[in-house]
C-alpha cells in the first residue's frame, strides 16, 4: 500500500471536512497517511486524533462580509518572511517519510517541498475551478477574477501530476487532458442524515464581525431562524423568531437536516452539503473573494437558489427567497446532487497504480537543498 502526505489549507473548516472524508476512506483501503496543515484545519484534525505536521496558514482577513486586501497582506507577511527555513524543515520531513504521493488541498508550502524531492503531487481542491474552467462573467467581476487568478497561481503547485476539482457546478474544462472535475466530497456524517422539511431557516455567516444588522433584518419576517456564528444581541428577547446557537457540529447538522432552507455566505462546503440534502440556498458572498462570487453566480444559473451580491442583506431579499422556495425545491428534486467521494478515491487509486509503472518507479529523488526557488518569492 502507498504512503501519502495530505496537505490542506488552514482557512476555515471546509478543507478539513473534505480532507478527513477522503483520508479516512484511503486508510480503509490500507494506505498510510500523514497530514500537513495549520490554522483552523490543523485544530479540527488534531481534535479528531490526527497528528499534523504544522505548516503556517495563509489567511484572508474578513470584516463586514468583505475581504480586506491590505489587512490580508499584513497578516501573511510574517509567514512570507520565514518561508525558506519553513520549507527546509518540511522538505526534511518529506524526505524521511518518503511518500509515494503528495496531495494538496490548496496548501502552498508542501507542494514546493515535494518539488525539491521530485515527488509527484496531486492538486485536489475546489478553488482551481476559477482558473481551470471556462465561464461567462458580468463585466463588474473581471477585476476580481483577475486578482483571484493571480492569487490561486501563487498557491497551487506549478507542475502537478494532475488537477482534481470538486464542484457542484460543472463548467467546461480548459485543459481536460490534465484536469478532472467531479461532484462534491460529502463527509459521512452528512451522507448519514435523513433530511426533513421543518419550519426554520438555518443561518450561518463565516465571520461574526460586521453582521450586527442581521437580527434586525430577520426579525421583520414571519419566519423562524436558527443562527450560528452570529453574535447574540444584548436584548435577544426582542427577536422572538430568532434562535441564537453556540457552535456545535452535531447540533448544526441536525438543524441543517431539518431546516426548510439555508441562508449563508457562499462557501463551497456548506453550499454543497445543503444542496446534497435538497435545501434551497440564499447566499451572500464575501465581497472580494471571487470564488464565492462564482459559486453564487452558478447557484443562480442552475436555478438552485438566490444570491445577494455586493451589498448587505435586506428583509425584502429574504422574503422574495422564501416565496420562491417551492420553485427551488422542485429544481433540486430534478437535479439531485451526486456525491463525488467514490470517484475521488478511484481516481487516486488509479493514479497510484500509474506511479507504479516503470516510467515513474525509477525516477531519482532530488536532494532536499536542490530546486530552492519558490514561485512566490
């Protein structure tokens, strides 16, 4: 069986959910895994009992549902200044483990260390849908798209063996000979849920800062809302139709399975899980994060929900969405979302078999100090 190093972005919980689902299935097939990561993702994996090689997490600074570019650059400067010693240390760890394959879910350092050693790298994520597929864009998003292209190219491997994309929408590929697109990875806990249609709308925003207006917006509506990651106001009793809940994985999944619809930012993982369970979506993309904009555009194009772009949410937006939910529910029944887990596992197995061919088996590894140039230095 193969030795695999799985690296993942530290931003948010979505990468960790996807990586854990794939890694556990690979282990069940007899493969040995090591993880590289930082930030929230490292905390999630370690809470599940995994050992994680620490890698500094590049982060996006959000406030008021907008990415703050200058603050993001300042937050990442300490990592950028320490890149070379960090890369040397990670290269040594890879050399000691001698993996057959490195998989990276939008993590920047591990594929660079793998390149020094001549190790094969699979780039497996959702973000490269932005750079590896063809789609139409309103003119006002061209600048955001260009900045996203540049940022993604700085993070992903320069010459991966293959790019495996996971997505709930399927635009044409730019390079189908080296890129494969599959449905979303759905964790086992979500696959085990039995969805029902209750009376509440589930609300989740990925940053609690800058959403103080939300309770007032939702209180004007004749519907009940269950809110996660939204600060509880001092006089919460003024909002009898709102229930504020503390973070809880099991509680969140129960509320997701039983809700009538979901109101959230346009992060890929929650959108995919909601659509898999047949829940209509009202999304408010983080402004300045083009991947979320693209997710929201395709959600509307597929007729699976509604998006509010480039401004704060209003009560009338939610009212119109709730009135349209029967239409979205019908569309979701017509276009049920498949789970891409088995496709991903079979793809990785075939890739490992390919690496056993004479073309790859005898390839010499480079020494850790060779090929030290980084594409983002």
